[in-house]
C-alpha cells in the first residue's frame, strides 16, 4: 500500500505509532543515562569511547547477533541494554 492510498484513520494511526515510538526512545534514553550514572558513581569506567559496553553485565562491547542480542559469551543481553550512541 502506498502512502497516498492511506485513509485518514490509517494516517492518524501511523502518527500515533510514531509518537509512541518517540516516547519509548525518550524513556530508553533516560534509563541508559540512569544506568550510566549509577555505574559511574560506583567506579565503573568503560574501556574507551569506541565501545558499547553492557549496562546489565560487565560485557565490554556489543557484538550484534541476528536476534538483536549481544553474541559475546556471557552477555547475550538485548542491544538496548548496551551504551549506544546518544
């Protein structure tokens, strides 16, 4: 279905979905900032700015698997558990 073929109700549904996803992005960003601050306050420092460490375990850098999880041994947390670029 092309964008020009959408009904007004469908357009509104897409707009509401987009707004919900932006709210989710904001919420996840807040959680990451809290996680980063919590770990930093307890002496944690990531190895470098080029890595995406996990906030849920000591995994030093995200290695993305097809399922959207880290494939690094001992981690396997979802991508959103990692320190992604802001």
